[in-house]
């Protein structure tokens, strides 16, 4: 729970983050004035922040758009458009070129691929939404690369631990660091929320999801990685998996609590008016739980990236030793907090998932029912 001081601090940071937006008054004669150097820097920062938060078909480490310099590597583009279409993202020229394949033309626009004509014209409707057709995109993007890297890291870490445990039960190397964390997930998250009888069924998922989110969050605050857990499609996938496991594992008492929350404590005719209200609320709660998992992880990680990058951008806006020093100090403080948030969000997601699993397999009886 946030304290009043932490809420005030969060409000100040968010105000600073969004204060980088700029507005320029249009002269009476309709001429567009030249932006000052500071306004140009604000505009560039406003462009860089959402670009960092978005997924990308390129894995750029350093980018200098002014001199058209990009340091990184291209990724494969895989499209389904009247057949399989495969090519390298470098052919897009970082969004400046149109790619022709099988008589169709494709353009990369705001990290999405659209079908266009040979000139790469993007069409809009009255609400300025793109109306160009989009092929099915199964490309290996920057986020996918980081997910694969995270999977390989986990495979190496825990595969090595498993091999060493076959020889000796005494942990060695990274096992000395990982074993207490694994025991904590088991003893302080799984068993208290799921119970001694059923917790082992869910340990594989809980450990996987904990380390998966934690490692992705750590990579996300490094200069070489992407904002994976700040992508709502990724958090939605994790939430859907949790939703499926919860409801597939649900015992009769779990479903009885949803569709017969009052049990047999009242006559059936007396429960009808209450059930008209209670059952829709219980059913809605089944879907709200995974939705809250999705939004919580996405919002916290995204907000942290926005605040940190905005504070870093202020160093270039102020261009003074005082403003730059303050911005750097706040940026460094937020960077350290992000390390804690990376672990905290993994813990919260795992804890809530274990709690939902515990509800699903709980063995309880309504008041007035006999235990068998």
C-alpha cells in the first residue's frame, strides 16, 4: 500500500514525465515558426519515449536518425498474405523503404506492417486511423528475441542446477543464490496459498512465471533489451495462461461457490432474488482476476520506463550543471528503484496466481453442509 509521501513522490515524477510535451502558438498569418533548440529537444524526447516502449522489427542498440546511423541487427519478417512471405527487416530501411514481394508492397509504419502501393502511400479515415490492409504478422520482433533469450537463460540456469543435484544435494555456484529463492516461492507463496496437498501441481508454473517475469524485467532496464513486460500482449498472454490453469483445476467446490454461493443454508425459493445479483458478480470476478494481473504488470513496468526516460531526457533539456545534476540524480534513484520493482512485480504476479490456484482447489464446505 502506498503511503501519502510515496503518492506525492509518484505524482511529482509523473508530472515531470509528461511536462516534456510542448506547444507552439501559430502566428496570425498561418506560418509555422521555427522551433527553438529546446523545443526541438522536447519533440525528439517525446518521439523517443513511445518508440522505446513499442515493439520493433529491428534490434537497435544505438540510433542516430539525423545521420541515419543504426547500430544493431535486423530480424526476420514472417507474414501470411496469400501464402508465406519471408524477408529480412533490413529491406524496410528502418521504415524509409517499401518492400515488394510476390507482387505486393509492404511498408513499416509505426512498428506495424501495412500493404501499400509502390509509393508506400498510407491512407487514413476521418479519425486519422490507418485504413491500409494489414497482413498476418508472425515476425520475430525485438520482444520475441528477448523472450527467447530469457527462456535460454532459464534453461541454462535450472538445467545446470538439475544436473548438479543429481550428483550432490549441496548447491554450488549460482545454485547457492537460486535455491533460497526457490524455497521461498515454495514455502512462503505456494504452500500458504494453495495448501500442502495440492501445491506441488502448480510449482512448475509458479517458479517459471516468477523467474520469467523477473529476468525479463531486469533485461528491460538494461540498454540492450526491450520493454517486454510493458507490452500488454505479453502480460495478456501470461494472464490467459493463469486463467486457464485456474479454471481447469477448479474443483466442484470452486464452481459451487460461483454458481451456488449461499450453499444449502437457505431454501431455494429464498435464494433466487439474491442469486440474480450474486451469480453475475461471481462470474464477472472470474474474468476480472486475470484482467487485473494483466493491467497491474503492464501499467507498473510501463510507468517506470516512462518516468526514467523522461528524467534522462531532462538532462538534455536543461543543459545546465544544476538541472542536469538533479535530473541525473533522480534518474539514478529511479533506476535503482526499478531493480526492486522488477523483483516486486514478479513476486506479486506469482503470489496472486498462487492465490487464485488456492481458491480453485480449496476444499471447503458451505455452512449447513455435512463434511464427507
